[in-house]
């Protein structure tokens, strides 16, 4: 039935499974990198970055994860200098975990200093859509 | 189209849903690397643990490693399994085997010291994201 209301571009599967967004970053990544769009009503339950190759910029090797309006809403200054799973650090106090509107998720690297030669990782956000009725 | 390249046996659905592997391990599996399951190429391991449903009761230590067939303690090392509960993986923050472009086998290894156990059961679980978010 036509509603005359535009739908969200946020991904929402029919199944009651946790969903995710995932994208690769490297030492050459710059600016705000879009992970995907949350559908209205989604709740974010997990986020982080798996560093698969340590970043070696001379000064900062950091990453924020959040939304387009609060780019560190989920994680602030995650350290990319060592290999492993670096989980989000804003869970307990974040006010960006739920919205009635569609929300764009972004990851923003802060890479400064002497030019790096290595660095790679996979950023992810896990969420639950509002479909469990 | 035939590729003449064998496919991976790792489970990968088409949907961008979090996947898991789960395997029951009992006290009789001691010292053997039990296969938990298979990761498809590009999979990203983001969490896991061992839920002890019946405490392992060897006279000495009861511990479990979980990792890959190449690094058997890559996710957790010497997790104590002598009390009931969910013991989350302890090696994730520094693990170098959370991602690979190749298919991998996940293994769990229960070990004990001193007199052999007569009880013990656990569910090993591993969460992963397939490489299908493009």
C-alpha cells in the first residue's frame, strides 16, 4: 500500500538475528568513512575494530566510531598500533545507541605524523533491528 | 561455472547477519584438539567464550584453549573450566588470528593435570562476521 512516506535505506532482514556493518580501513584511509545506514528503531549492541596489521604512523594511530552527527558516539581514539580486537569504549554512556530515525554510521581515522608504511583493519558495528514483535 | 578451485566448507549465509560456531566439549575429549567448525575465507572473529554447564573436576587444573588449527590458543589460552559460567575469550585484544583471507578450522582443546576428571561439559561458541558486506 502506498504511504507517501519515503522508506529508510537502512538494512533490515526479516530474521531475528543480529545484523552488522563491516568495512576495511588501511593506513591510507582519510576522512569520515561510511559503514552503512541503521534502519529506524535499531539498537547498537557492539562495535570495534580488528587490527590485522599494526598501523605505524609517526604520531597518531587512532580511530573514532559513531554516527554522522556524533562521530565518536561509540568509540573514541581506539588505538590501532597493535594487532588484535579493540572494542568500543563508549557503551556505558553513549546516547547514540538508539534512534527512531535512520542513522548513518561512520568511522573516522586520526592518522598523523611521519608517513606510515603499514596498517590495516576491519571496522564493525553490530545492531538489532526493531522487528521483534 | 567450473573454477577448478575447491570451495570452502566454512558456513556463510548471504545475509549480513552475525554467524556463529558452537560445539559441545566434554571431559572425555581431554588433550585432543576438537574441531569446533570452519571459518570461510575473509571471516572476522569478533567474540566468543566457553559456557561451562557441568564443572570439570580433575584433581589438578582444568583449562581450555580455543583458536585455529594453526594457533590453538589464538582466541583464549588456559581458560579455567572448573566452575560453571560463561568464560569469555581472554586473548582477543592481542590475537593475530581474528582474520585471514584463507579458510580456517577452529579448534578447542581441554587439558587437565593430576587425576583424570569424571565430569565436565561445556559449550564453546565463536561469533564471526563473514566477508559479505560490500
